[in-house]
C-alpha cells in the first residue's frame, strides 16, 4: 500500500476561508498540523472527509473566556469546543488564579465565585495550586493537553492582591512602589507567554460576600503601570471591563503602544450609549490608536430554574426553607396547591444579589423552549404577557414552566442588548468595523449563564434563521469569529484557510446546524453542577490537523496546547 500524500484531506466542501471573501468550492489538504493545499487536491489523505454540501471554515477563536480553573483539571474546554472553537483566551475581566501566594488562595476563589459564578467547593477541590507566580502557572499548563489551544491573560485583581495583600483586597490606593511591582509582574508574565493583561472597573463584579473587585477603584497611575508592563515586554493586549467613558483608556494605549479592547453592550440605563462609545472609538482609531469593543450577538442575560443558582422565588421565605432539598423533593412540594398559594402571596426578601429585578420582573422573563431556544423572543411572550392573556398570576406561569420536565424548565432573563425587545442594536454593533466578536464567558457562570455557545448562535441566528430583522452575511460572521479575533491577540498563524497556516478547521452541516437548549450536568470537581449547551451539525472539528470531534462526540485526540504569546508563521 502506497504512503498517503497528506494526513487529512477534506474534499469538495464549500470553503468560507475566514477573510470575508465569498465562499468557494475546494478541497483542503493537511500535513503535519498545517494546511498544505487549498483547491483541487490530487494526492490522497491518510484520512479523508467527504464535505460535499458542507461548510469548511477555520476553527473559531474565542477571545473572552474564563477557563482559568477548568484547564487545570480538565482536558476538554466544553462547552466551547462543542461549538467549533479551537482557540480560547482566558484571564478576562481582571480575575484569575495567578500570581497567587498560598495565603491568598481563598480570596481569589471567592472573587471568581462572585464575579463568574463558579462555586467555591468546585475551585477548592479542582485547583491543584502547583504555581505561585504567573510564569509558574503557564509552566504548569504547558504540561497539560487539551482539545483546544489556550491563551492566558494576566489578571489585574490577582496581581494587585499578590503585591498589596489585604490592602489590595480592600481597594486601597496603590503606592508608587506597589505600581512598580505590578508593572514588573505584568512584564514578566507577558515575556513568559501571557497574551496580555485584563482589568475591571465593573460595579457588578463582586465577591460572593458582596465585596467589590479589588481593581474597581484602582487609580489611573495603577492602570498605566499595567500598560507599561506590556511596553516593557513589547507585546500583549489590554482587556478592560467597566465604564467605557474613562479618559484614561486612551492614555494606556499612548503609553504602551499596545491594543486595548473594552466590553460594550446596550444597557437599559442608557439605551443609546453604545453609539457614543463607537463614535469615540472612531476618533481614537483615527489618531492611529488601536482600540476596539468586544460585543456579543445575543442578549447578555441569565437563566433561572429550580436546579440553577437563582429562580423567581429564590428570595421568598417559603422557597428558601426548602432550597437545599434534592430537586425531586422540591418539585413534589412546589406542586402542592396550598404551598403555591403561600409562595405566591409572599413578598420577596431583601437579600443582596447582583440585581433584584432580574429575578422579580416577570415583564422581562421568557420561557426558554427545551426544543428550540429563542434568544430573540417577542414582547408578547413574556411570562407577564402570557399570564395576562390567560387570566393567571405571572408567578403561576413561571412556576408551572420550571416544574416541567421534572423540574428542569428554564426561564430566560435578558438584560444587555435587549432594551428594545429585539437584537437590532446587537446587529449594528456586530457590523461596526471597530468591534470584535466576544464576551462568551465560556467556562464561567456555571449556574446562571451558558453563552459558550455564541459561535453556533452567530451562524444559526444571524446568517440563517433570524425573522425579526436584518441578518448578517455568512462570510462576515465567519470572519468575525476567526481571522479578526485571531489577529487581535497576535495569532497570525490561524483564523484563515490558506496554505502554511495551522490546520484548525470545522466541517459544518449548515442546513442541519442546530443549537439545543441548555441542560445541567454534575461533572465538576466536588460534584459541582454546571450548565452545558450542545449543538448538532458539526461533522468534524480539527485542531492542528487532528480531528478532535466527530458529529459532536469527542475523539481521543488532544492536540491543544498552551499558546505562549503571539504566534506568527514559521
């Protein structure tokens, strides 16, 4: 038997190459982890995939995830890797687990628990803590194998606590000596392979106990110290979450010469504010300063349910008395009409949560269909609207849905990008030339949010299924999630289908591509539960030339590695 010319040949697919160019029919040949040929391939592959009638795209590059803990105990970055993602960047929002002194481990766990809804027992049992400095954290990860490539940013909160201890946690102002130490840590981290530094000034970012993130009130001089660390290293990006009007952001780019991205969405407090931010970005970029906004293609919101972190009755005394019971027992009790009467008559308590209205406003709640979840639901299908039509209490409609399927019914509460009850604002942001597709938060918010499925939603909703407004072009949506995100973080070796680039690829049955409803799975350390969301229609996902998923099921291949900094063509 003659030796194969290539390791893998994907034949006859419709190639959407990641550049934004029109799709074209071609074969794609892979050799030694890289794309060898694109066009009519005469040679044979050791393995071949018949891609006739399928899309062939670059692997998706997700630049906003929180797999900082999961990657230390798990080889598979699910749910992201179920959705065509082949490279993830973690360490966003200024939170993470390195650098960290042993005495500060609980503090960083509590911060991650509060900001990103990853339970303390999960992190306490799962994290091996075989590092202290950030370079040591990267060294520990470099010994592991994954189903995706992983890039890490150095998180400001961890750096601040490492340098300042309790003073940093209490949000005291940093001294010049503190700032110099932070600058050195960031510079060393980036030289060791961090892809950048992240920080947060978001008031919603709190510990489980309600304390604000240590970086909330960091002075402009402290942020400048972080940026100068990047300048010292001559590499890296800055990721920022918080008030986008902060004048110091421009100064960070001027000082460091490094790109900066900020999070952007349509908020109810200022529904048109995103337009002002984009106008400022245009002005900054016109002056030659690289600043972009990370945006998402569906509402940022939460999921409520009886087996999730919160539900509409979480603050009611009757429910709180049973909240720790097994799900089946709670379902039984909540099905009792007399108990329901007491529950509906009660006023919600006043315990501190991130947003009390999120779990009490039935005018902003929708039932999430278990068969076909709708993330752009019409106004006439809110819990309140259904109750009004049927002459029932909203509480009754909500509880009835949550009790469905053995207590697994889910309620959807969007609050960013859904002020006008449609996704028109999200479309405008996505289409703007100075935005980046991001904010999936893969690996985080395990009991309230499941947005690691953003890449699939971008394809199904925006290029094929949307009925309540304009769609987006297929080639553009692929470009947004591949070459644009890869280039932003300096990964010019991936994100496009062209000879010489990494063979990170997807073969997609576009007509059958379906996003399924989230489900709860108890597969985290310490028996922790998390929301997961799967998709049908990914025939194959390829990382560095190896097939990692076939028809949604993992293979034995784990070709993913830690990505140390920018990657060019070799």
